[in-house]
């Protein structure tokens, strides 16, 4: 089946070829240095795909397997924006508002003083329970009655709305339970039916990876303590965990799928003639709701929207590139990846890799890679 985006040359879409070649050489150097086994990038503009490149190995064991354009990569927290998009659909249909209290739809969420927490506070990482959800047991991955009970039992660490602090998994576990309460569907099925399928990204993007697609998935790794080799993770490469579709960090996709997804967002919520949400919704969810308040987990302002974050005007920002326009929005995956779109130019970009590398190297390489993409854009669009 042909990909949803038509392919065009980078030059025809206003990109400088020599700058894109520089990105390729940089990634090849990273792999040669042993920073990660493999990676994939994709670049799109004006509803067309300008570039897809796969590098290195998708898997190292039992023998190296090359990364291919159809390889699926663990998205980690890039998944958050895909899950948030399902919430946007429900808000646009009138099933929710961003100012609803979670407890209006999931009554037991009011436990432990959480009754007044709003959906907006949850999606902007102001909910007050950032460390919750890190220990959801395997039994709750498929037993969603248990999942709901455990999410409702989250306890507060600080007063909701009083600070901004990245909720690594908690916020989107809440979003998943909310989706199920409102729709009566498994959140994974709803995301597939109402976000992925309408955009033509079936087979390219998953929240809940079927076992039948496991051979396409890149294995995730982390560097050894001395950095001399890549060590294969256990949980992230487990078929049951992949199937669970952790809504804040367990999605899988190709780089071209993520570039296409962000094309839909930057083009007012539509892709290839199919509309996900309205332009007004996209303007709203990509606003900066947290200003220049410091995110206490990230150590810098993150300019949180209702799913993605934006560049803003601060001196530095994670992942989007220092050269990005203030309205550029996107999200990253811990130690591995970033995906974003720039409303000024209509460019979307995805960079995925299969090793979870710690900072400061991780953030520095993403700033360089993303800024090189911005520098490759020859016109304002």
C-alpha cells in the first residue's frame, strides 16, 4: 500500500540538500562512535514527504538486522501527543471540555483530594502527581478495571496548578482511563479508530503493538556504564509490554508516520483530504499554557500545550532546536527521539533512534540535529 504522503524531492520543497546531507553524516558518525545501533529520520512539508533515511541496525541480537524504512521504533514519550490527539477528538465532538474535572467522568478519581483536577491541568503537567504511574503492574495492562482503580488511587505530591512538573507516565494513564470512561472503548482501539486510521497511518503507527508486528520493531538499548557497548533492554523488547500500549510512552511508529502525523497537525488538523480536528483546535492545543514557568523535572521552561510543547522565546528548549521559530511544537522520547512541526514554514520532522542515551549528550545532539533541519529551510513557506 502506498504511503499516505506523496514523495517529492527536498529541493522542490525548499530544502538545502547539503544541510540534509550533513544530518546524515552526523547520524552515521554517531553510529560509528557506538552512540546507538540505528536511527531513522523523515522530513515533510506542504503535505509531501521530502526525505526518509534509515541508518545502522534495528537489532543487534542474535545477529545485526539492518534498519529499514518500514522498521517500527519505540516512540517513548512521543506517544503522549498521539494519545492527546484522541482527547482532542473527544473535546471537538462535545464529549469533553478541557476544563472538565477528571472526576466529572471518572468519579473515583476524586480520591485523595483529586476531585478538582481538570483535564487542562493534567495535559499541561500541572496535575500534582508527577511520580505516579511508574509502577503500574503487568496485570493492569490488560485488566482495565484494575487499571482504572490504580489510576484513581494516585496521591497528590503538591497542590494541583501550583507548579509545572513533567508527569512522565501519570498524566496519560489518566487520559487513557478518561477516554475509556467517555467512549466505552479500550483506549488503544479508540486511538487506532479515531486518530491513526483516519490519517491513513495504519501499519505505520501503533499504541498497542500487535504480536504479529513484533518482527518489524527495533530493539531498544542503553549504553553500558563505560559506554563501550549497547545493552539490550528487557521490558521495552517484551511482546506483552509492547502490546500494552503505555499511553505516555509505549507507542511504536516509523519516522515517516510521525512526520506525517505532525504534517496533519501543522496543516490545521488534516492530512491528504482527511480531517482529524479543526484548525481552531490545533491553534488552541499548541498554545503556550504555562508561559516561561520552569518545569521542575526538566529544569527549564517547556511552554506546555495540551499534548505538545512549543519553542517559545527562552534561550534554550529541549529537542525542538534553538533555531526553531517560537511557535514550533512537538515532543520527545526519553534519551532517544524527537518529533516536531513548525507552523511558520509548514515543516515537520521526526528523528527516532534505538538507544536511550542520558543527558547531556542526548539533549545536545537533538539541538544540533533539529537546528540543522531549520537551517536547511530555504524559504518561509
